[in-house]
């Protein structure tokens, strides 16, 4: 073979290898770029105040996210967006009209979060075990794992809350509580005191014989309000719906809901959408006040 032919063959082989590697890189680069755009889209959506626009736009973003995860099933950023996105959509736009559909979305969100947490094989192996082994595996995580633990537990907890008549679902509550206690231990301020909001709602909406504790519930709600600096309005909504109803404190019920309705919708710009949803829910809850008192 002549020197020129060898050079041409070498160049062709190198070119083929380069194209092969570029094929993989282009796919990954595309997913990375699209994921970044999608993350920006979710941030923009969180700043939206028009509920009709949000309700129509979010499903398309979620399906795009599903597609990206299908191509990059181990991408932690995408999985976390999936856990957060489906939880928020189910809570804001589905739960009040269809508990069954919301339950399916909560499980999808939980399972996206679990994909991140199952990288810890001890946690994956003990996930379905007894609470003691589950807790030991959970303790292997650290502060950097708070977002994945929180959004997984949040989705799971919302599913349990919607299915309290399901014995199997209710049996999982101690594990959800263990995960939220993990969040309290490592970063109680995460997502505007979201773990405190969880415990306030759970403890404030269950009878004492089933583990409810209105005294502790109030402490958690007040702590969440303090952490959020009175700006995350969903706290007041759940404070009214759970604690105020359970204690039959009608005056507090009305005060909390009017606080939601009277607050500027842009009091917390990064959570305009959540606060707009809180306002809609508070207005609806007040309409049915006679059902609770």
C-alpha cells in the first residue's frame, strides 16, 4: 500500500471514529441544552400568575421532560425536575378535580425522585424493608441529597394523603415521615420550610388516635411561616384547612384564608404560581366554610 493510500485510509478511519463519538456527544449536548432551556421554562412558569395559561402550558413541558428522561434516564437534574414538576402540577391543577389522576402523577413524581436516591444501593435494597433498616440506609445521605429526598417524600406524602382509606398507602407514612425528618435535620429551611409545612398538615389533619397532634402542628406551621417570611401563601391555606378545622377555630380559619386573599400575588416572585394557586384554593375553601363549622 502506498504512503498516500495509508494516509487516506487512516484519515477515513479517524473520520469514522470522530463521527461515531460526535453522534453520542451531539445527543448528550442536545439533551443538556434542552434540559437547560426546560429548567428555565419551569422557572418562568413558577413566576406566572395566570392560572389558565399555566394549566394549559405545563402538560406540554412535562411531556417534553418525560421524553428527555427517556433518552437520559440517569440525568439527576432532569429527574429532580420531574419529581418537582409532576408534584406541583398534581397539587395545583389536578387534585381538586380528580384524586385518582393526581395519585398517578404523585407516584410518577415519587418514582423519578427514587431513581436519584436508588443510586445508593443500600437505600434501594432496604426501601421495601422494615422502618429500622430504611432509616439506617436513609442516614447514609447528606445535606446535598436534601432536594431529592424532599421532593420524593413530598410526592409520596401527597399520595398517601389522598389515599388514607388505602391500608397499604397509609402503612408507608412512617417512611415518608422519616424522609421529612431527614430534611428537618439537614436543612429545615429548604423550599420555604416545606418539611415543617408537611408535618403541620399531617399532624393537624389527623385525629389524635391516629397520631395527630394539633399542638405540634401549630409549632410546625409557625416555623414554616417564619422561614418563609410570611410570603409562601400555601402555608396559610393548609394551616386553615388542617389545624383550624381540626381545632374548630373558625376565627383563625377565616383570618388565615383572608391573609392569603389579601396578600399581593407577587409577594414572592419566584413562587407567583404557587401563591396564585393558594389564592384560588383559599377562595374555594371559604365558599365551603359551612361544611367545616
